[in-house]
C-alpha cells in the first residue's frame, strides 16, 4: 500500500517512521526539526537542528487519479493520503504583513524573531495560550520588554513557565500579568506587563 503524507513536521515524520519505508513518501516544504522547541530557539536555549531530508511542497491533489503533485511538477501515486500540515497562526483581521510583525510557526520564523529581538526594546505578543506565554518568556530572556495580549481574561498556565500569575480588574477587561521563571536554582526573573482589552 502506497502512503503519501503531506506535511513534514513532527506528526508526519513520526507516522512515516511507523510505516514500512518502501511504501511511504513524505512531502514537506522544509526539512524536519523539533517544532515543539520553537520557543527554546527564540530564548536561545537550543539551536535549530534541521534534518537532511529533501524538501518537496505538495501543490495539488487529484483525488480521482489518486496522485499528488509537488511544486516541481513531480507526481506521487497513493493508495492512502494523509494530511499532517499542522496549525496555522491566527492573525487578527486587518493586520497584514509588515516590518516588525511576525508569526511563530517554523524554524525560519524563530530565527527571524531572534534577529529582530536583538534590535528592539519592546515587543507585543498576541495570544495567551501556551505558545504565546512561552514566546513572551523567551523574549524576556533576551532582554526585551513584553506586553502579552489575550482576548479573554485567562492565560494558559504551563508548569515551569508561569510560576506566578496575577489577574486584576476583570470588570474592565484589563489584565496585569506577572511572568516569572527560574533561570537557574538561585535566580528568579520577574517582569510585570499590562494588556488592555477595553
């Protein structure tokens, strides 16, 4: 049985490892790396370790003929097709591509954020989920003052990332967030930011 997996991220590569290698083709637009460590790349705690697999981005699927076509025009016949493309960052309406505006989904995104973090003093992180909180902490580790903005009044709390959390002024929709994390056993860094949700 021929299996084509569209998506070369962690899920796609892991599935390929579990299947007979002669029958599996993985199509991804970038080499493999640990996407779960993107915020560690931003913080400078890890280096981006990319695999050496060839990249091939899928651009078309012919379900009748059961064929996938990549960006170079090569075709891959399949008996089973798997989409493992991952999530897409949610960008607020009206916010378009511009200098200083970044999403964090790939190693290239992380490297671009690191390069820009060295040139700025302040940053705004949109999204109070685990990735948003970790990104805010990572930028603080690089000495950037961070304002973390979340649509609601709750932030994702992940053990080891947020040690302390203070929420104030719920009636006005204003969040005051204290981010704390331990750099080592003897030092705790603390930074307080405010986000207005009026």
